[in-house]
C-alpha cells in the first residue's frame, strides 16, 4: 500500500487514488442496496433520505474534480441546488425533486467515469493547491466516506434489520486487571495540528505549539458498564451534574439513558441496526450527547479532555501507534463489525503514553468548541469549516468503528451540536493534576 505521506511517486499515488475511489464507491453502493422506499424515506428529521446522500457525493465530486479541476461542462446543472447542503436544510430534503435511486446511481457512475479520465490526465505536482498531492481527490474521497458514516447513522435510526452487515472483533482485556485506568501525561509543549499531512483539512492547519500543564487521561473510553452506573445512580435526575443548557435538554427531551437504550427486567437493552440485544458492559458507550458526556465526567469527579489534551495523548504522530496505516491490530475502523470493540481490544494501537483506542470505536467528545487554529486559512471553501467556528459546536476526535481509515488521523477534527447523539459518539475523561 502506498503511504499517503509519500507523494513523490505520482504513478503510485494515482493508483492509490483510483483504488480508494473504487473502494469508497463499493461502500456507498452497499449502504444503498435497499428497496426504493427505504432509500427515499426520511428516517429521522436529523438525516437526509439515503438516496440524497448518494447523489450528493456524486454532485460534490462533479463540482470539485470535474468542473473545478478538469474544466468539464456541468453534466446536470439543474440538480446543483438540490444537492447543495447549504441551500437545502436536511428537514426539507424529502420534498425536493431528488433523483430516483436508479437515476442517482447512473448519475454518480457517469461522474465517476469522467473523474477517472481527469485523474489520468491531471498533473498532481502542480503548484495549484487543489492538484498538489492529489488534494482534490482526497477531498472527495473523505467526503464520500463521511457520508457513508452518515448513512450508517441513518440506517441505525431506521431500526430496520438486515441492512447493515456485522462482523468479528478482537476480544477485550479487563482494564481492571491489565493496566491503570488513567494515564499521566507530563506537562510541556507539543505540536498541535499539521502542516504536512497532504490530505488534511483546513481546520487541522497550520501546526502550532501548545503548552499544557500535567494532566491525567483515561486509558480507555468510558464503557457501557461504567455509564450504566451513572444512570443507576440517578444521574439523569440530578441537575448538579449538568450544565444549565444540558439540564434544560434532559427535561425538555425526557432523556433518561443513551439513545437506543431501554431497560427491561432489570437489564439494559439496546437496538443496534434493527436488532435488540443486551448492552455489553465492556464496550465503549456510544450514542451519547456532549451534555451526557460532560455530566458523566462531573459525576465521576473528572472532566472531558480539551482537544489539545486529547491530541497530545496521541503522542504527536499520524496515528497513536505511529505512521503506519491502520490495520486490524491497531484500531476498530472501517466497519469491520457494526459496533465498538470492548476496551482493551487494541493494545497494538496504544499511543507512546499507553493511551488506547484513541482512534476508532467511538468519536470522542472533547470539552473544546470548534474554533480555528492560530493562522487558519480557509481552503478550498469557507463552508467546509469556517462557517461552523464559534461557540455552537463541540469538537469530537478519533473516528468511530464506522469511520474509514482514510478519513481520520490524530489531527482530524469533527464537530457537532452538543445535543446530537445519533452519531457514533462516546468519550473518555480527564482530570488536572491535583
Ligand atoms: Fe456533503
């Protein structure tokens, strides 16, 4: 496999891009291998119909690779507005004159054929930043993988069984027996963000130096078992654990447990892709909002890590284990199974500090708002990151089991509203040196 960081070999890079484009398309088609009714229905007001996501990734690819880089005449200019995420809020998408599923598949395949022609002809050493290092292909690849993860969230919300494949994962190690639950990270300066990873987004740039005092961070994400103890202790009925807006949300929405959890016969059960199963105690908790993560941390006598603390705990490399592409020994990424792995399942993915499962399993909420780094410059368009900066969205790090390895790294930043929990979100705690 070509190392994405070694861009000297342009032929190998083009082959890698072509292979990755084929793989991501297989993935998108697998998640939309359902009847038209399932694809056209809006399963939740938070999500688009699946067929919107499908045509949208093709339209995005057309805009950026064909029109912007290839100078190709628009194939279907009349559909641009329908698939512009900024012009059509999710709740309005079902009423749009969307392409029907077969038409959408034909459209994205027509785009893709021309994209491969552009890939053949394009100069990737060009001084144009969209072409250099194949950035624009990295952009559309990551974008499609991100929509694939969104489609998985939609499929989970649909509660329909049989649409998403499951698989095997390595076993966990009991964290109580094998290692201390917290890791001490010594104070000092470290480099946050990146100036060198070729396909990194604008919001990960530029690299800059950050000083942090000593702190402690959990070795593993918080498990279902640990989170259930918070629920059983009346965590959702006690405002002392919640920030005021979080408490308002709990009362207004009647929240009593993570999304998809129910209690039956004294046991916790969950719906996972349409099937009911007992909540496994040793898996990282998922489908919790930032407010829930923050309340749990306070109840536990801790706090959420800042994103700088989270990133420093990774040890300053592309991945916590080093620069090698993620494999089965390192991380639960890329939908091997449709769930997080138990804690302790990836000793081979530990960071130099010994912190585990930072990448993969669940997106981890941090205490930080989504803000630009010093020296930030919007690229290639301000609607990717810039319009989201401020005190509206909280940052999540590390990717989930549903995230593809090409769409995550230690510097990667995701963000969402603090009430959202249909995403594959969990967390770990931190605390200051005392
Ligand atoms: Fe998009």
